[in-house]
């Protein structure tokens, strides 16, 4: 049959283990391959119960057992006799690596003799997709699946529907007589290959599974749902399907720095990606709407639920190409990849390549080794303190993939580190030596990844943006970029198989060398370096032409190793670097305006969540005006905003401050404003835990700020403290910018103009 692999499992018949392959072609079929679990042993010939076979491979024994569950048992028997390797590779992951089977790729599959023959097929097949979301009855705040029913299930794919057991007369609503009828109809109608949820690992699927058990509904129509604990919460798997938790995918992007939001609710993420807003209701009172809501309120609830599924679907479709590319890059199922960290992605890719090179995998560290690694930090990147103030005519230069290119150029790898018998070495500034005679695993992986990405980027330029082919190529190069940019961090990750403190130390040492060298060479050419950080240098042109900048760039690149390149990032007519306490500029806190008028902001309140929208919006507008050379207009804008605050013309939402609880309420030594607000929420009956984002407003009245911090949900008729927001939010945010121009608070508050010189030297 022709089809794609959408899920993998395993089964056992006697002493034979089988891989179960769920293949979606014209229909879903399950085919099986006999595949023995195995690991490697360095010691005398292994013997004992549970061992099916022991064969010599090089200096080690390949030990085969009957079942995956036998691996830990046999390992216990052998560990006192020698060293054991590759014993902790998950059974299905081992199969995909060994057989080089790529998920979601069209193959011709032929089963016979206990082994599946796989060959590439030209028959394209796109998996079908659907999103679903549940709404639950919640009279005690958090719903309890043992007793609180599901009141609505919404789906969205090629079409959408809300299943409920209330008579709600909307075109997309289908009503049934009971909760059981709702669930059974949903299960019957849902046959897609990929199921999107938003936090379905921790809520929707575990809750649905428990309600099915309580109501006596068979799992067969959905596929057996298994729930197990993971590093970041639960993992809900559906046999024969791919469950893609979009929330997990978004948090992966957040961890690698590709997505930065104040909070990651479905509403916020949906708005960020699509620019659209969905209906939002206070689900705390959903039970009241269900019990006694008006027709209009029930229709609003159904619309809200429907839009949740729709938003989840759109976000899932946006992320699926990336996770398909990651899955195919490392030969692991999308379910597993979407729940990985970037280090796990790198490690999976290294395992795939090591197997092809005929190399064994190092073991993961034990707890003692892990703790020793954690307590051995690596000296970080070089930072040249920025020159505070406003500057003109800035050129920004950036090393292309600094750490990956250093690792490739200097063959940095645990296997090449201080290797004996080499004819020549690369010597790091910190003294480590790396053999030149043979390419290490990590440099080879990076060379392939960066080379493939460069080729894809060329192809990408030939495709029309937004087409299916363009999306596929874009996702592939993004997957490769993630792998390349995460490799240095992986080498310094204390739980990594290929961890090496010396390799990580040498990499950052070479990084410091090259960034300092670039700055020094630029200054020799007459440029003034106003900032340098990790892989970037900011130059003042000082009357020099753009051509002279490009000439310097070309000449400097001629001196670098072949794999390294300092690239032109952009020309910026103006930029501002803010000062921190002590009178020096703060690193990673600046704003630049591009030649097309777009502003880039780094590290200021505009991109932080613990400031009100009043502060953020005003600061953003001030930055824009200052960088456009309109300082007087910026000052007047602030004066006008102060007046609007005092006259009560600012929307209530602009006063909201959002702060995340870093620990549970009882663990705080002092009670800050957000903690006091969280305590008020708890007193009101809400379940407030670590990680919750507390939204509060500082209101009028006597007492400390904390005493006057009220959650938005229980604000009532209380009014914002206008003078607090002027003095503690608005002014601190804008003074970080305007003080660099010599502007004082007195000028902004109407206390008269005071003398101050702009830090804006001619030609800067």
C-alpha cells in the first residue's frame, strides 16, 4: 500500500516484540514488523535470563532481549560485570533510527516475513486535520472530571460544529439529549489523522477520558488515549492519530526565543499570529450561564466555544509545517517532537547521524555527574558596554551563525578534543586542542544542516510567498535553523549525551576573540564602535559612506575561516541607548529606527509584561518620535497623556498590570502588589497557583501600593490611582528615553523648562 506513517506503537506476541505502524493511505491500516529490543555491553560474553541473543559487534556485545520491558531487568543483571550503553533509547525511537523511516513521508509499504519493506512513493498524501475544545461545568471554580459534566465540545476543520445538550439554535450548533450523546456524536464524527488542542495534554484529553470512563463510553472510536507524566506536565497520546497540542508548540517557540508574549492564552497567541481577536468570556461563571443563562448568553457561550476550536485550528495549521519538518529531520513522530526541548531535537539528530556513522551513543549522565556539570559554568560571550544617548548613522554587523560556524571551522567535538595521534590541531584561546585529521560528529552535523539550509533559502526565493511549496521550504529551513542555533547550548546542557564543558568553553572563547577582533579592525578603519554583544557590532559611520562600510566588511571576511562570515545587518539613521543606575548604558536595552521608518526595540518596557499598557504605549510613541528627530513632539505627547490621565480619559484596560507568580503564594517572603492581588483572588474562591498571570490595578485610597492592588476580576467600582500611574508607570517608562536628551521630569509635569544638554553629538 502507499501511504504515510502517522503514528507508531508496539505489541508483544510471546517472546517476539513487534513495531505497530499506523499507515494512512486510502484508509488507515496497521502493519507490523518484528523488531527485537537491544542494547550494548562492554564486558565478558553476557548470559542469563531474558537474553535472546548476544553477538559481538566490534569490541562490544549487542544484547537482544524479547521485550522492551526486559531491557531494565537484563541491565540490572549485567551492570556489575561491565559497562552498558544505549539501554535507554525508547523502543519505537530506536526502530525509526535503525530503519531510517521518515514520518509523514509517502512510502510504498509491503509487509511480509515479519519485516516491512519500505520504498519511496511519488503519491502525495496530506494528513487530515481537526481541532477540538471542551467546555465544562464548574460550580466550584476548577471543574472536577469525576462529577462535573462536559457541556460543549467544539470542532473545527473543513467545517465546524458545537456539540451540546442544551437547545441552542445557531447554524453551527448540534444539540443532543445528554452529555453521553454529545461525546458519542463527537467521537463518531471525528476521524481525522491529526487532532489539534490547546493545552489538551493537561486538560481536554484527560478530562474527556475520565468522562468517557464515568459514562461507560468505549475508547475505540477515538483511539485509545494514554495519559502519562512528562517533564512539562502530562502527555496525552491517541493511538493511531497524532495529537498535536498547539500550546506545547507555542511554548517551544517561546523557549527558543522565537515568540515573546506577556502570556500565552489562546486569545493572546491567536491575536499575535493572525491579528484577529476572538470572543472572550469569563469562564469562571460558565456554570451560571449553563444553569440559568438567557438564550443570548447561551448563544454567546456556544460562539465562544466554537471560536476556541477555530483559533486552535488556525494556529495548528500555522505550526504543522514546522513540526513536520522537525519530525522528518530527526526521524521522530510529530507527537514526540512537539513535546521536545531544542536540546532534545539536537540530540535526536546526533543520534540519527551517529548511527549512520557507525558510532555508539554516549550514556546520559547519572544524578551525581549531572550535579557536577551544573556546578561548572562556562564563561559567556563578550559584551562591549554601549555608549548611552542618541546616535546618528549606525551600521550594524552580525556574524552569521557565530557559534555553529566556530564549531565547524575549528572541528569542535568531544571526539576531537585533545585527541592523541593527530598531525595537527586547532588551538582554542583557552588552551583546548581539536584534531584536524577527522571531522567530529557535531561539526559534521552542523556542516550538513547549515549547507542544506543555505540551499533551501536559495530555492525559497524562487517560490511565491504563501504557496504550499513556499510554506514547506520555509518550515524546512526554520527547522534546520533551530537545530543549528541550539547546538552550542546542547553541548553545555548538563543532561546531554554529547555534553562537553571544554567544547563549550572553547566555543565561547573563540566567539569573544572574533567579536573583539571585528571591533578592533573597524576602529582601525576609522569607525567608532558604540556597542558589541555576542555576535554583533554597532558602528557609527562618522561621515563615512555606506560603500566604505561594505568594503570593510568584505576585507574583514577575507581574514576569517571559510565557514565564518560577518554579515551586514542594516543601516539605521538613528538609535538610542538608555542609561542604568551608575551612569553607564544598559546592555540589550536600546531602540533603532530603520531606513524604512520601522522601529526595533530591545529590552525596554514595551516588550515586558509587568508594565501597564499606559506605560508601554506611551513609551513606544515617545521612542518613535525621538528616533524620527521629533523630541519636542515627544515631550508634548507625554504632557498630553498626563493631562488625559488626570481628566480620566484613559481606558481602564490601559491601567492593568500583569505579573506572573514565580512561586505559590505561600512561598513568598514579602507581599508585593501582584502577590497581594493574587491573595485577594484566592480569598474570592479562585484556585491561584504558581505560573498564573495576575492582572491587577492600583486603586485610589490610603495605604501601601500592595494594599491598593486589586485583581481586575474583583475591581468593582474602585478607580485607578491616577497619580500613582503618572509617577510610577508613565514617567519612569518615558524618562528612560527622554533623560538621554537632557529632558527632566519637571518639564513634563509643567514645572518649567530646566537646562539640559542633549547627548547627541554632531555626526553621531
